[in-house]
C-alpha cells in the first residue's frame, strides 16, 4: 500500500504533503521537497515548516477531519 501511495503522490504536479497522526510526514512529492528541502518521511511537520498558516490548516484538518488547502505566500 505504501508504494502505491508514494507513486500516486509523486505523480502529482503540484506540491503535496500527506500528514499523519502526530503531524508526522507520511509522504511528500518532489515539488514539495523543492519548496521545503528539509522534508523527510516520519519527521514532525512543525520542525520542517514554520508557516503559521500551514500549521493552523493542518490542525484544523485534524480537528474536523476535512481536507484543507493552504496557499503559501
């Protein structure tokens, strides 16, 4: 299953992060790694991305279970 998820995420042209419980990075594609070179699987998102907008959107998604899109400026 993990291989299929990674292949799907990697095929997407836009930066994509899959975040799991504890705000751990499950998967990230090359465009996302280009924006955030410190991205690594299993690393804590707040240690990699310091953007309050991204961290707030992640927290809201986990609280409500709804998908969230956030634009970085």
